[in-house]
């Protein structure tokens, strides 16, 4: 029996802004509870929300990136329900007129591209955070009122790989456009996953899994598809009901929360304390002009213009700051392939070892350019250059401070010829064997010159001189 899984995603991402979306409290991550809180966030009597225009502007920017229809007005609604982490008893969100609808975006997927259809994207406030310790639950209001973008896709995915690729790509998009830090480690991305199985083109019964972290996304989809397939295999597909489940990390399984036979009546109505905000054509054009080059366009340029592989390009594009570092290298004249090799090798290797972002890396593109030029003019060998790169990464000092007469590569041909003559003269047995056809002994002579020079002899010139001298003897 052929069963086709169909998946839709609701992606919630905390936005980047100085203050919260409807209050003056700071919008910043903190491990200390309840320190970034204003009266609006905890629903004190008489409070009134004030719209953060920075968040509105970024929400419109996200809608344009997703090729959505953007309305003429920005308006907000109240979504009414009770839960301990919702102090007002309602959430300010968008229901009647989301900031973006009917969108579509193309993302890189495997060796091809994947088209994803967007139902809508809307701006809302986040809830507070419940922390459960033993039998007691505590409320942390730091997250209450944090600006949240909710992106709702159509049910257009058919595998966990497609879903993960989409979320990862949108995460990069938000970072590139300065909409969000989209920091997975800080829990800034959460997803609701809707999964159904069907034998036909008609969608099956939809099961929703709430509040899934990015790191658990693939496991949740894997488990839920297998759970539903097992019920089909046993002839118990009627047990698959429209419901909401949650992911139990300790048991690695989804658990029933509530049935969802009918849509929950949130009794939406227009938020009376926030007037509608006009979105003029002039403002739209201004926002469009601020959209930077997106990751997919950079990917194509890296591959088509610079000849980088897809793997190399994706490594550089994984974080905006890494891609920006690479772009700076290109602007100051470093060859793309050479820059890529140094960044994906020495620089990222050091970052991973030290657990730091590239913004904290002490080796600047100009330093890297200086070192590369010293390789090209014969001052440094590749090995010496790697050692100096590491020293600059560790200290932040100018790379010229680590290049001395004693450390510089030997490229003087007269000196190299003298070394080669001495090595050939002192190794007569190896010379005769080489001349009699044992060509692999050539590496022996190269190694002896490198040993005599303590690794400082220019390897390219050393090989050229040795080859010439041995061929003349022949």
C-alpha cells in the first residue's frame, strides 16, 4: 500500500528589534527571569499597547521576500483564550488581514530547487514562558510581548528533508535581511507541524504537533509518519483522528494533548487600542529597496561565477556573517577559490574548536590577503602560512610580526641550487638508482633538501632545480 505523507508548517520566529512589539521593554535574550518586563507585558490595569514600527517594517520586508500580497493597511486583532502564560487573556495578532498572503519562494534543495507555497505570514506578540520545576510551574515574562513572525505554509512538503531544508533556508533569509537572529540555541525558532497520510491525491486526516524545536523537527516528522503508517498497516487508520499532539523528548514520541474535531473558536475581533496603519506604495518601495541579496542568489553566483562546488557554497552561506566575510575577501581582491579554502579550512576549523562566531575571529580579511600574497611572492610556504594564520587567529596581531628572516621561506635560486648540489653529491647511491630508473627516489632528494633547510626551502623551486640537475646528469 503506497502512502504519501503531506506536511504543512507553521514557523514561529522571534524578531530582532530594540524593544518589544507593543511595549518599551527591551527585546533581548536573558537567562535571568523577569528582568525585561514592562506594564504592558504583564497586563497591568489601564495599560495600552504602542506599535513598534521597526517590527512592522521588518514584517513587511519578510512578506516581500516571500513574494506575498501585501495589503494597504496593517491591522491587528485579538485572539482570545486563557492560558497561564498569556497574562491579558488574549494575544494581539493578525487574523483578518495578515501582512502577507498567497506567497511563494524557491529554495535550494539537494541538487535542485524546491518551490514552497506560503498561505500567510503575520506579526504577533509572543507569550510568556512557563518553566516547570518538579510539581511547580513558574512564569518568565521576559518573552511576553517579544515580536513574533508566524509563517504558515500550504501543505506542500512530502518529507522531513524538504521541511528541514525550508526552515533552514528561511532561517538564513531572516538573518540576511536583519529580520531576526534566528538563533536556534536561544529557542528563537519553534514550529507547529501538520502531518497527514493518504492513499490518494486527497489529503488524509491532519495531525498537528505543537511547539517543536528546530533541532527536534526531523525526529518528530519521522516518528509521526511511522506512527500513522503503523496504524494503516494494522487496518486501524480510523484511529488517526484530527488532534493536537506534543513531542516528549524524554520518550522520543508524540503524545496526545487534545482532540481538534472543529476549529477552536478564538472569538477574534479587531484590536480596539491599535489604529490601522497605512502601508503606502512609497513605503513599500522603500522597504523593497532595503532587501539584500538572498542566499539562493548568492549560491548561484558562487557556483556559476566563481566555480565553487555546491558543498563549498553552502558552507559559506550557512551563516550570513561567514558569507559577508567571504564577500569582503572578494572585494579586496582575493581569489574566490583561495579565499574559500582558507575560510572553510583554517578559519571555520578554529571557530568550531573555540566555539566562537566569525564576528569574534581576530584574523581579518586584510590579514588573510597579506598572508596569501606572501605565499604568492615566495616569502612563505603553505605550511608556514597556516602556522601564521593560526597565530593571528589566537592573538589578533599583524601577520607581518610573525614573518622574520629566520622564518621566511627560502626562494633564492643560488642558495637552493647549492643545497641541491650538496644533497646529490652526498647521496651517490640514491643518485645512481634514480638514474637507473627508480624515479620514485626523486621525492627522497626533495625531502633531503627540505630537511637541510628546516622546511624553509620553496618546494616548487626546489623541485624545478632538482629535476633540472638530475636530468642534466642523465
